[in-house]
C-alpha cells in the first residue's frame, strides 16, 4: 500500500480571520483593526520566511 503524504494544512487564514472578527465584535475602531491586521500579517510573513529557510 502506498503512503500518500498530505500537504501541510494552512490554518492561519482561518485564525487570522477569527481574530479580526473578534476585534470587530468587541467594538475596536477601524484604525486599530487595520494596525492589528498589518502587524499579524507581518508576523505571519516573518514566521513563513524563517520556516522556508529565509532565502525566498
């Protein structure tokens, strides 16, 4: 029987969306949500870059 490897699941888009939804539901102002989104996306990019060896 052949072992099929599953591609890695990328659940960060769902977590990112959930965090933004919670921020909106909690009544955060639009500039705060934009700042949160930008910070989280940069954080994800850094983690992704380090995980890929940082050469990309």
